[in-house]
């Protein structure tokens, strides 16, 4: 059974760093892409970008380029989303999702709520 | 910057049929935009309904169908059930980037 299990909710202060995770199971991690999606409370879904788990080739949407970093650890089938300096505007739910070679987005993680507040 | 547009809200009666559309600011949506459709209920993660225009994963009921219609991607719900009340999002691939539509809030009334 394919599963994407994300790390738990985080509460951080502006300027702090953060790394959240998305652990994959039930399939060959290195042959799929993992996408990251942001959802600000009460708003729609925003595509942040995607990383190929096989070689960590990462593609960022323009709005998120330079603001976040994607990474993947093939040894533990886990993808990561990282911030070096959080802003209050980063407060949102973050989802990971699997994308295959045929551009099909199929499985989703349960989401990680990130709250940034002083 | 590519903008993807969906109807903000639609209302349908139980048992009825409704079509949601997904338009792209760059022009006609084709197979090469790989339209995906997702359903999201309050407090839940999105769930994939349709990928690559019209393909249903195993968990998607047959009453959901995807197509290309009038230059847009379309999601049609036939025989709507009360549990179909939700937010629906499309996702398009264009110019090397993926872009979500703003979502359609579907009310079953």
C-alpha cells in the first residue's frame, strides 16, 4: 500500500529554520517525483515545486524559488522541505504528493501544519 | 505568469449532473497540460480524482469523469451524491511548471 506520512505540526518564531519530512512507503521511492503544495488557512492550493527522488533534481515554482529548499534521502525513502529563515507569511498547511513519470499526481500525505508567530 | 481559472462556486441538486471547468491563460488546454483533478473536504488532505485528462485511479467512483471541453479541462459529476460537496481543484502543467486553479466550491443542495 502506497503511503506518504508527513511529520507533525510545528510552531516556530520568525527567523528560525525548519525542515519537515514526507516518508514514503509501499513503492520504489527513487522512481517517482515528490511535489510540495502549500495551503494558507482558508485559501486554495499552491504548487511549490517538485523533486525527483532518484537524483534529487529539484524544480521550484517562481514564487518559491530561493525561499525554500527540497531534498531527498534515498536511504530512508524520505523527502524534505526546508526553510532557513521563516516568516509569519509561511504559516500554512504543507502537503507532499507523489507524481509519476506520466505526470499523474496520485497519492498525498496528510499534511503538516506550520505556524510561524512571534 | 500562467493563471488557471475555475468557477468559484457551483450548486447542484442530489442526483443531478454538473461540469466544472479549468481554463488556462495561455490558451487551449490540451493533453500536454496533463490536467489532474482533486477533491478536498474541510480539514482533509486533497484526494486525487482524475489524472491525465480522464484517467481514474482505482478509488475514484465512476460518476466522476474528466475530459477536454471547449478548450478547457472539464470534470463532470453525474448522479451527484451529498458526500460530493467539497472543494475541487485542477492542476495543469505548462512551460515546465505546474499551476493550480483557484478551486470550485461545489454545494449539493
